[in-house]
């Protein structure tokens, strides 16, 4: 992977991570926070490495280190500011001692081909050329990336450094409150995904009277964490990222544009049970049209959150109106709700229909009637 520039002004960057306080939890949790950020796309996560403290007291505790390759529309300074926020979230307390033990250390090591000096930091990070605990994980995620000053690849830089004190971490232990510690295989680093979330799921299993350590449930906390992140991934993206500049001149298009039978899956915010169904989205162009797939992606953007159907329907309509400024927008959603099917009144064949009309779809009965007829057809 080379230090390429991406579309929409986005840039590849390499972030270095380190922790020697509750490192088994904090390092993977930092990766999860990066994954959840709306303006940061995680491309690749390195293996985990263990290294001795540099410059600190010998009893400070060994570090876990890693690197993450990301693509972001943030500037270098904005990205660093977000990383400082993540450090605060994970309990980092900064003092005048630069070598103090820390819950997490997050640094922008490379930012595209930028070479620059800022207040108290530089790009690329000077340690990328001198410290194996920085260079080796970085080479994991982008071996062919070239250092903008030396011209060496990250693989070549890592090979030149003394790595005898850097140890590959093959397993760690995670613990839920009041439950036994469990070993986790790190041959695939994605096995450590969201330690805090996984601990909560283990505790929930325990509260339900289950044994979280029985064979069938051993990996359930990991699976649930990954599933919930996917099912709520609408929080981790934005309308701009979904649209991705796929807006074009209408080229004479004046008639209704309709995309229907868009499948969606969401989760009721009241019981955290699924609801699912189909959506129909239409608009009357006024100079601009949007790429076809983007309409379906907008439904996913708002569906993959804790939701109520009424709000989701209006959010889709508002998004179309915001980005296209058309003559009118119409959205109809039909959904089946597990909170009504599995519990409560337990009505299996019930469904809910919601609609949102904007502009001419609201004020012109003929436009609305045409839309509804096409939806039913």
C-alpha cells in the first residue's frame, strides 16, 4: 500500500498505538473507537507486539504496540485532536513526564506524504525511523509505503532496526467483572475486538444463568460485539461519506425518479429488537440527480441505528431534500417489528407503514397519487 491520496480530499495515515496500563483492554478498545469514528475508515490493523518501556523506569511495565492504517477526510491536526479525545476517553492523564505509564498512546506517525513541523510534534513521527516498536507495526499495515524524506519503504526501515526486544503477542487474557479471565488467541488480531463490550456480554450471559465458558458460548461475546457494531454502523458514517460526490447534472431529467423494494434492517430503540422491511424513495429532480446505489445506502445509513420507523422515514426524506434540493421527495416504509411479533401482543402478521412527503409530493395531490401508484405497482 503506497501513501496515496484518495478522492474527496481524504488521505491515508498510519496511527501508532501503545499501552502499558490495562493494555489487554485499552489497545483493542482504541482500535474499536477508531472503527466507530464517522470520518476515519480503518483499512488494516497490525499484529500486536510487546516491547520494553523506552526512557521510563524499568518497572513501568512492558507495552503492547500496534499500528492502524486509516483513510480520513480530517486534516493532520484534526486527526491528532481526535486521537487526543480517544486518549481522554480511555483514561489517559497527561503529566510533564513523557515516559509515564499510560492507558493508551495514540500518535499520527504518517499522514500521506506530508513532511511538516507543528507545535511539539512532527510528520512523519521521527520515531518511525529510530524505534522498532513504531516501525515494525507500521510495516505490518503498509510495507510498501515510502518514507517521504528517506525514500525507504516501511519494510526496509523495519528491517534496519534492532528488533530483538520486540516480541509478537500471540495471546492475551480478557476478563469480565466477577468472571474468570479467559485466554484469547491472537493469531488473528480481530479476535480481540471490543474488550469492554465483550465483558458486558459475558456478564449478561452470567446474569441469564448461563455459563459463558461453555463451548457454545466461548466466542459469543466476540460475535455479539461485531454484530452490534455492524447493526449500528449508521452511527459510524455520515451523509457526505455515503453520497461520496455521486451527484450529477440532471441532463433534462424532469420526471419522477423512484427506487423501491429497498430492503432494510434496523433495531427498535425501545427493546433493541430488530425490525425490517422495504422502503420506496422518490424525488422530482431540479437540476441534480444522484447515483442509484446511494439512495439504498442512505436507507442503510439511518436504518443501522437504534431507531423508530417514523424517525427513520423522515430522516431519509430530509437527506434527499438536503443534498438534491429537488422539487419534491416521497418516502414510504413498511416494516415488521419483532418487539410486536416476539413479545407483547405477539401479532405475527402485523406490519407498520410510514410515509414522509416533501415539496410537490406534499402539496400536489397528482404527484403524490402517481408516487403511491408506482409504489403499489
